[in-house]
C-alpha cells in the first residue's frame, strides 16, 4: 500500500511540476518567450518552435502519467508510464544541458527541479523495467 502511494505521489509531483512549466510555454508568456529567445541566440533553432515543442512534450508527459492512474489494464498502464518517464527523463537531461551550456548563468532552482525529476524518472523506469523482466 505504501509502495503504491509513493508511486502515485511521484506521478502527481512530476505532473504538477511539468504543468507549472508547460503552461507558460504554451501560452507564450513573457518569461518563457524571453528565455527561448535567448536560447536561440546560442542554438540554431527557431525560438517559438522550440518553446511550443517543449511545452507540448511537457503536456504529453502530464497526459501520459496522469492517465496511467486511471487505466486498469496493467500492460497498457505500464506502457503509458514507461513512455511518460522516458520523455520526462529526456526532457530533464535536455534542461540540465541547456542550463549548463546555453544559459549564461545556470539557475540553481531549475537545476534542482531537473535533478529531482531525473531521479524520479530513473527510479520509476528501473521499477517498471524490473516488473517487465519478472513478468517475462
């Protein structure tokens, strides 16, 4: 019971944090537009495309993780969580790289969030793959 509660809590925490970062990007709020414009001066990518794409991926992560809470079919539930956590892990690795190598001065708050979400992703993916290995 406690184990399941912790896993649900990880999904809720990950989803809430992603929502907090996806909405400003998808709404093209000033803080996101400014950051992505700065990123585009270093990276050869369109700032608006990158901002909306990132926000869309973050929204997809939220949908996959939260919907997995309501799926009864264990195999489908695990698939949704694996895809969601792989996307979360990839997004957070990208965020860490951008903070370290693109932003003039990395923001400790953003690095902390990215590291926490990376840790949650690794933890959950290892559990999910271990479950699949035991099943096979």
